[in-house]
C-alpha cells in the first residue's frame, strides 16, 4: 500500500500543457500522442499540501494588507480631491460675493451691459451668502 502511495505522489508532479489543432489549451498528467506537450509540473506550487497552505497564509495576509492599504490610499486621495474642489468652490463663491457687495455692472455673452436693480443684486448676494454658509461653513 505504501509503495502505491509513493508512486502516486511521484507521478503527480508531472503536468503537461498542449494546444490541440482547434487551438484549445489542454492540461493532463500524461502527454498526448498526437501533439507536442510542454511539461509545466515544476512551475506549479502544490495546492493541497499542508506545508503549501501554511506557507501561503502569510502571503495572503500580506496581500490582504496591501489591498487594504491601497484601498485606504485611494479613499484618502478621493477625500483630498473632494476637499480641494470644495475649497475652490468656496473661494469662488466668496469672491463672487465680494464683487456683488460692491458696485456691479453685469455683462452678457455678447458684451452688452445687463440692467439689474439694487433689489436683484441684494437678493443674489443673500443667496450666495446662504450658500457659502451652508457649504463652506
């Protein structure tokens, strides 16, 4: 019985890869008769060995840590980008509010001056002030 087990494990290291005439890739423990096969048994690591399982756990844990770190870094970059966008929007809104509080002349796309009442100007300034308070703090 022991000889059978030893013979089975010795032959289990041989693995062949070949491509048939239709272009399909095949794997097997014996090379085919009609096609040229490449032995790839030495390139593979065992998956059902207790030693292989123990050796992989730290690597998986390390991979998990790397993935977690990458996720945290990406999340942090996205948060920084949002903060920068908010800061730019707040800066623009504050600038627009300063402009509206002073003497203002609005010009349309064609370069003509647009008439605006003082009441409209004050309403726009109040809306900007509320928006700045809500978004920018």
